């Protein structure tokens, strides 16, 4: 019996020793992993806080973006209104506003997004569709206008389709203007014998039933000699990149010239009946 008791006690002591050792090991292990646990807790807490903070910031950013967009739209409208009022105040009404043959029009939009040379205009319900109208910006030529599909389309000076009759220089040499770009036009079919110079002023002739006579167009900056005629390259006066308001020439009244100019026109009519027919029409 004593041996059994001694053996049992021995086993018990060994078990206690092992348990103590295991507890020490567990305690040591717990101490080892404690920093990892703290790091994990801090990390998960930080991620959670960052997530909440990011969500809150994202919501605030979205809110601010919407408010900013509204403010920008409001400021744009205000700026647009101010610009329109400024342009409105700068228009010289004394020249055209009392003329019954002149109609004041405003740009509605560009005809194409990628083309700044053609626009749509308002206030053209009573205009005819088979006629070409002149467009004047302030007191200078800006382009022509036509009515198509019940819409008034403005064709500005930069468009090659913009063509009209002109006089060049003090001796009023005739030519046909054609658009090149926003600052330049070319005047073609100038008689080859004409004496024109760089710096000469270009005005409308009023003979094409599009513009009134003597409306400024631009200034000659270069002269080219073709096989049968001359071409003048001119700098234009109009600011067609800001097409706000225009005067539209509904009808060109009969022009009165001095006797020498009238004789020249008669001679031209006799030699060119097609041109005469066009003007009478």
C-alpha cells in the first residue's frame, strides 16, 4: 500500500509540476502576444475610426460639391447677366435703333458645338426665307444671316460662306469679301488695274442688297495679284468671338450717289445685265 501511495503522490507531483510549467508557459506566451493583441486592437479601432471619418468626410465632400456646383451655376448666370448688360449699354443706338429697316437681334446659341462661325438668332419670325440679311455688330460688319427651317442662322465673318460686296480705299474699288478666320477676310475680284494700298479702309458697297452702304469692314494688310484680278487680305473690325447682340438689315433702301458714281453704275449695268438683275431683285 505504501508503494501505491508513494507512486500516486509521485504522479500527482509530476502533474502539478507540469501544470505549473504549462501555466508559466501560457503566462509567458500571453506576455509575448500582448503587444500583438494591442497592435491588432489599435489597428482595428483605427480602421473603424478612419472608416467613419472617411464616410463622414465623403458625405461632406459630396454635399460641398453640390453646393459649389449650385454656387457656380448662380455665379455663371450672374456673370452672364452682367456681361449682357455691359454689352447692352455699349451698343450705339443712335445709328440704327430708329431705322425701321433695321432689326435688333440676339444670339441664342451656336449652330454647332465645334464651330464658332455660325449662330442662331432670335426675333426673326417676320423675316423672309429667300433673302440674305446683313449683320452689324455695334457699328461694323459682323456677318450675314439667312432663314432656314424657320430659324435665323447667322454666318459670321470667319465663315467662308460669308460673302458680300465691298469698296476699298478712297476711290472705292469694288470687290467681294469672303471669310477666312475670326480676324481675317479676303476681298476677291478687285480689278487688276485698281490702285489699292496696305492700310486702305474697306467698307460695304450697299449694292448687293445685303448691307447699307459705308459700314466699316476692316483694313487692308496684304495685296495679292492673281491672273485676272487682285485679292486684298484684310484685318476685320468685328469681335465675332463674342457674338452677343447684332443689328440685322431687313431691307436696303435705295442709295443715292453722285453723278460720276451713278454713271459708272449705269455703265456696269449695261455691260453686266446679270449683275443688274440681281441688284434689282
